[in-house]
């Protein structure tokens, strides 16, 4: 027996193991990239003094030239991970023009650990390198920006789409010296957390309920760990992966990484592009990408050499990945044409010429990203209504006659991007089986239509591409990292700063609603299934309320009645989304409405009536607002306009909602309607980037989340009398997923956080 002395630093609920280079929070490992850990260790070791930027750069990046923005991004990442101290302050304090200071009290501990027979270095090294190759770290602790999860693409935003989030959601360093060798040693530590999040969850999930999962020697590994990836594609030969990373809310870099060496370089340096989809040309010489900027918000197809250079715009108004014919002479692209209320597929030359429409589908059905088969005979894509009840399917368009047919008998809640197997015998795709299941990677056989899960875990996958010859899938794995915060109305009062009241870093999906006695009802998760729970005002004593729905149906958008008797929520247990009512303890759930597409309830102050949104399927398929008694019964429609997300005023005389002047690309605005319905009595001019509107308890303002595509998210209050909205709180890079005022009007509860997205590689997934 021998003894090894280990060094620990403890602060609040955190424990930093300087020997094993691991950070724990309340006994749970906190995944950190190598450079983020290095920055934290230097700051903790230098506690009580100001650590200059120069000292940090020298210690964290010795003998390496990097831009100072790398340090700022790692500081940002650490602040997101650490949250706030119990006193409501940040752990890392910026000292203007001087550097940073670690603000918490730190205990330094030395412990002796008995060890048995030691593993010879010659035995240990191959294991370390094997883990490093399985879980390569491609970024040096970049900003964990907030890519939006979407059913179409992965860009920046917050609002969940039918199943996840409606579309929409790395500053370069020169790697020199011994970086790569050091990287291999450190990768084992990061791999421990990643194995738990990626590999173990998959293995545990094998043999679960639902369609049969692929089994055998399948391997799943993470290519990136920074959480800020918005799009990715693998080259046809499986040698390279290209991916776009958000360096900040308004700047992104397009990278290409060689899988055999983990070397990467910037194809397009950081700029204002927002990347939505990537495709390699068949010869892997060019990247075709979908992007937009603040100046040109409409998405367009661009082409750039994989060696870099000046990109060329090829097609305007395209919002999905392109796919090439086998010989590379043509590509297929998807357009949304609002004026015709259709989604179209077209073929064209790769240089942007000779475009020809080959298929169309009318709203509310859609096409998603097309995939041209390797034998050249068919173009496949997801089709159907993503807002319906398992109304999506895989469609095929024959190249000989452009006739469309259904090639999957199974119906799905949602289907996303897909890619053909090299022999055209099937497709891999990301799909959601039902509203209570996560987005997974599936294998669909062709022509039989038989479907099998490839992944079977609690993660969410969004977008994929396939390298044909090695059979390697590159997909985006998405996680929502959120917590619940309370923000006092009067910032001058004691302890008046925003305060985080939960510490789980996940499981808080969006909307929150206060009970009259000061508890918070919130959208939660039961495993991977959506649920509704309740906790006290300090984030403790959480209780699941919808256990009978867990794993069976979607539940969400819950609102507490003003008298504290009921919770009204949305569920699709019996088909489409309808309003349900349950007691405050979750018992006696009954269905209140039975119309088409009912959602987003709001109570009148007396608790007798519930206003909600329903989809009027009258050709325009417009959302309108109706009213129903808390006991069910007769329905009264209150609006004929395009409206959503009603909120009844405290005096019960009016309701506010989002309002659009027509079905086209007109922006949402806030409008106020009389409680009995009719035309709006007031429309505020500001375009909205929100899905939640709440009256202030005094009835003088309308509170909403401003989640712009780029820049900081804000909570604003629009005075009812008019004028410019006022900023109530600013969230840096966080997004706001839901908010509600406490009954006494003294504090606002909100769910804030971000979507993290990383590139995951899946190989050996084909059944023997």
C-alpha cells in the first residue's frame, strides 16, 4: 500500500479536485472543458487578489498564441456553470481594466488517499489515449451560447416547437507546442462526464419500451463539448466534420475538423452569419450552407471552398439543407412560399442556375430537408403536419416522374433531417415517435418502411448527416440547461437582485404559474417525458403532479386558478391538444375542451372562465381565442384575428395577447381586446420576439420576454397607456422560457437558461 496526497478546494457547494482535475457540485460531477477548468483553478488559487488577464493567459495558454476573447468566453462559461453564491453574487468578479477576482471564501484541503497496486504507466497510457480518441475535445472552452432547438434547424431562440422548439436553436486559437499531447491526457477527465451523459444513458435505455432498438457494437461519442454548435455535416468519406459554433450571440465561426487527427481550422472566420444547415459537396471540395445575418435576415444558400476563401450566395429564400444527386450535377432545395401557402421542393444546378420546381405541399403540411438517394431514383423528405397528432410521415418523390408517394406506413409526431444508406436500402433520420418521447435517431428500412431506433436514451437529437462508406452518423445532441429565478419588483429593497432558486441545471421546460399561497407550478420532466410539478417559493419540496400522464402524453402550459382550487393545462392524451383541469394536488384530471388544437389557457380573475387558443381549420388555419367555463360546457369564440397566448387583465375587463395582422410574414405584436371579444381596442407598435405575455398585478403594464436572435435577452414591461416598453431585467446570453408575477406583485419568477448543442458521432449502428 502507498499513499497519495490530493489537493482540494471547497467553496459553498462546490469541491474542486486539483489533483484529478474534477469539479463537483453537491457530489455531482460538473463537466468542464480543459481550458475552462484551467481558468477556474488559476482564479481559485489566486483567491483574495486580482488575477490579471495577462497572468491568466500565460498560465492557461503557455507558449501558445490565442486571442483574448478566448479568456472572456471561458469566464462566461464558468459564470454559467457556477451560478450565484448564496448571497446572490457572482463567484467571478470583473475588475475593470485590471482582471478578475474569485469572490467566494475557499477552503484548501490536503487529503491522503490509500492506493493499492499501482497501474504501470505503460498500461495506463493506452487507456487514456483510447478514451481521448473516443471523446475528442475540439474546442478550448468556448462560449456556451444558446442555440435554439428546432424541428427544422438549430439556431438561436427559446420557444419549443411542436415537440421541442420552433425554428427557429469558436474563436480560433493557434494550436502549437505540446497542446495535442496535453489534450489527450486531459480528455479522460472530460470523457467521464460525457460517458455518463451519452454512453451510459444509451446502454441503460436498451431493451426499453417502444420500437426495437438497434443493438450490438454501436459506438456513440462526442466530437464537441462546448454546447454552442448550430449546424454540422460529415463529409461523404467520413474524414471531416464541418460545424458552425456561436462565439457570441451575434458572431459565429464555421470550422472543419479532421477526425483522424482532431486538427481543425476555420473555413469562415468569426462573423455575423447565423448558420442553420451544412452540406458537403459530393467531392467534399465545397461546403453549401444556409445562413442569415441581421442585415439579411432571410435565409439563403451559400457555397464556400473547404479551404476557405470568399463565399458565394447561390439561392435566396431557402430554409433547409440542400442535397446532391449522386453525380453531383444537381441539387434539391426546399422553399417556404407564404404567398401561395405552400412548401416546395426544387432542383437546380450547383452553381445556382436552372431551378425547377418538382413538388409542393400546402400548409399546414410541410416538407423538411430533402435527401437524394444514392441510386438517383428518389428524393425523400419528412412531410405532414408537425402541429398535429402523429401526422408526419416520410415522403418520396420519384425522379423519373416527380410523383410523390408515402414510403413509411408509420406516422410520427415529428420527423426531421434524414440521409440515405449507401445502397439506398433505407434512411437514418431524427424523429419523435409521440409527444411524450424525445427526439431520437432512427433507421427506416426501404421499401418495407420498418423502423428501428438507433439511439434509445433521454437526450434529444436534432439534424444529422451520414458518411456513406464508413457508415458514420454525425448528429446534433441538444440539452436544455435552465433554472428558475426570482426577480424583485423593487430593485432598491434588501436582497433586491435576481436570485436563482433552483440548482438542477435542467428539468425546467418553460412556463411557470404562482399559486395564491406562494408556491410555483412549473413545467418539468419525468425522465425524458414532459410533466407538471409544484415547488415552494424557494425552489424546495418539489412534487410531481401529472404522474398519470408521464410517458403517455404531452402536458404543459399550466395555469393556476386565482382561487387556488384548480390547475388548467394542455395535454394530447386523447388525440390533439386539449385543455384539462386537475386539483391542486394533481388528482381528478378531467378534459375540458374537445376542439381542434387547443392550448395556452388563462383564467379570468374570478376563476370562473378560461380563455385559450384554438386552431380554426377553415382554410386559413388561423389561431383564435375562445372561452370555456372552468366546469366545461359551451364554448364562445372571442376573436377572428390571428392571435395567441391570451392573458386576462387583473380587473377582468380585457385580455392581452399576441396579434398578427394576417397569415403572411407579418410580425407579432401585443394587442388588447375587450373581454367579450371583438376587434382589438389597442395595438402596440413594437414587433415581438416572445411567446408569453403577463399583466403586472397592478394592471398598468404588460410583461414579456424579449428574446432576440442576437444580443442579450430582456424582460420588458409595456405600459398600458402606451409609449416605449421599459427594461425590467437583462439576462446577458440567457434566454427566457417562461415568467409569472407572484400574487402580491413583489417578485417575478422566470425560467431562464439556454439550449446546449454538441456534435455526436455514431458508428457501427447497422444490425448484423
